[in-house]
C-alpha cells in the first residue's frame, strides 16, 4: 500500500506508518494474538463506509441512507453464519471486551455467579479479573488447570459447578495451548442449569479453518475477536442460538454501543469471505504444524513448554523454570533483536504478572507470511541465540541482522 495523500498532507503520520511498516517487515512476529490482514481487508477498512452512522440493525435503523450499509452488514452476518454454523450473528461489537460485556449484560444480573478460567492460568481479563467489569460486577468462581498436567481438569470443573451452581459457565482462553472440551462444558452446564458462553477469540480462525472443534453447535453464546487467527479487521462478533438473538442484539445496541463501525463490518465480510476459501483451511493447518514444530524445536534446546506441547497456534514457555530467565528479561532481549513476543504468567507461577516466569509464543502471523516447519527451526535457533547471549551487545546486534535477513524473505501483505 502507498499513502500518497498522507505523505502530501501529514508527513508526521506518514513517517510513523512507514517506520511501523519497516518494523513489521524486518521483525519476527510471535505474539499469539497478532496477524497480518490482506490488502483487501485493509482496503475495506480504509473505505468511505466509515462516513456513515447506522445505529440499529439491517432494515431497522435510526438514521436514513442505510440501504447499502445494510447490505454490507448482512453480508458479514451471512458469511459468519456459514463459517461457524451459527443460528444468529451480531457483527457489531467493536472489540472483544465490549462483546463480552454485552454477553454478560444479556444473560446475567449483577452479582450472578460465573465460572471462568483463571486469568493467571490462561483466561482473559474479561473472564473475571477483579479490576475488570467482569470481576467487579459478577461473582466469579475460577477454575484451574491441574498442577501435574497443566491441562484443565474437566472433572474438577464439574465438581466446582455442582457445588457453586453458577448461572453461566465461560469457556475460553488467551494463553492455553490445549483443546477445550466444549461438549463436556455443555454437559456440565446442563446438569446445573447454567448458560454456556465460549470466548473463542484466540482460536476462531482455526475453528473456521476446520482444524479445531467448533463450540457454536453446543453453546448458547459464543464471542470472538476478528483480528487474531481469523485474520480480519480489529473487532469482534457474537454468535448465538436463535432464542438469544433478541437479548444479545439489544445488549450490543443500545446496551453497550452506539453506532457500528460500518467500514470495519465490511472488512469483516471480506475476511470471512477469505476464511470460507479452501486455502484458509490450509493456512489453519499450517499454523498448528508450525506451532508444534516451534514447541518441539525449543524443547530440544531445553526449554520447558507448559503441558508438554500445543494443540493450537500458541504455547507458553516456562523460561524461568528451565533457563532461569524471567519473562520480562526475555521480552526485552528479544525485542532488541526484532523478535516480538509477550511475557506471560504460567500456571501456578511463583513470580508476579509484571515479571512472570513465562513467555507466550504463537505462529499465526509468521504462517501468513508463508513460513513452514523448517523456518520454525530457524526461529527457535535465533531466539535461543539471543537469549543465551542476552548480556552481549555485539552478539545481539549480529542476531538482529540475522532476524532481519530471515524476515525479509517473507513478504507482509500490504507492505511493499
Ligand atoms: N490482548 C489479547 C491477547 O493478546 O491475547 C487478548 O485480548
């Protein structure tokens, strides 16, 4: 993409965009929640659809002139229904947390009990962190991974559910590398009469790409962001059974949001169109193969991978436990050589969130650039070389050159 008008009218912003393009092009992106959208998605986001106000839903808006906007939103909805076999879809949520807020508000009253995966074990802020709306407004009962396996113990989830009788059971994660047993969650919820809510923000693309099991047929409500493995614009959507359609729609608008972002909804339609193609299934399969290869390459170098491996696009590495390097040190060292990762708590972490024992790695972005398993070996080698020489500035400068040479072999969509 070129930006001739920004260049002519606002050099400061133009230069920021160019510097970020360079960072993305020359770096190795391993943040599990990031990806590179296609040029078509970028173009839809940059379109004049941003000029419109359209509070309401297709065919029932509070502003005139929405005949064409209705078509864009309906197209996104129809494609999402097809991708996820959903009965009802709302594509208006602006991002993941507002989507989750809308779900809580639709199904619960303040104070109601919710079972959610503990944040320090791989859950998300909006699944009950005490400083988040979820933890402030609702009574959150956490469930955990089992200490010995670092995998969620469904028998324990059942025990907690039977004891606590929650009004809703939330299944989902932002740092968990194993398959979720959606069917069992539903069976447990049925035993206690709880609503089922899945947050598939991380794995949505792998589900759409038919590589992981889909919770939509089992669950009452499912939310997702659209910009992670699903490779769409920054945003979210909610899918639900028809019987919840009206409460979910009312909760999104007017409950939580005003006007939808119509240019983003058109970009969601474009991304869902891409995800419906067979090539997206190949992409999703490769994301998982790459993650499994990266995990095993790191294990061979003595890094401990939480739960012993991964079934999806991400992994947690117990860096402190296996190499006596903290997550914060690793994040800083790897950033210095152009490798983007994030520090992360590991299950039962003896350290604190701002300097935890672990890091989280993911392969959706590198896979979009065309990386395969052999490239994951190179990535593991480069990471290890940087981490083992973290006090040696000369060595780190040489690793940075190698990272750049490697990254430039793989084009980033949308960057010349
Ligand atoms: N920030 C996202 C992630 O990195 O997983 C979750 O919202």
